[in-house]
């Protein structure tokens, strides 16, 4: 996450590689959807600011699915 923050203003692709690594680590190591959501929300907002809405929507969808699967959110 810290590397993402360092790169996000100057190197889009490097920032996203760092963010992808952080998200992947959370996918593997965390059963808590809130932890994943905090990181994924930052990434999604960044993607939206760069007009990459497709990737942003995929992250929002993954966040929602994790909450649904965990039972913390009833649709």
C-alpha cells in the first residue's frame, strides 16, 4: 500500500502493480471483507480518477461479493 501511495501521482502502471500485489495478498491471507474493502476502495477510486471504470467496477463488485459471502450484507 505504501508503494502504491508513492507511485500513484507519477507512475500509474507501477502504482497499479503495487496495488494488485496488496489486493492479492489480502485475497489469499484475509477472510475479513472489511480489510479487503479498505484497500480495494482506494484502488477503485484511483482507477475511476484515471477513467478506468471497468477495473474500478470489477473491484466494487468483488467487494460486494465478499460482504455477501461473509453474511455481513444482505441484498
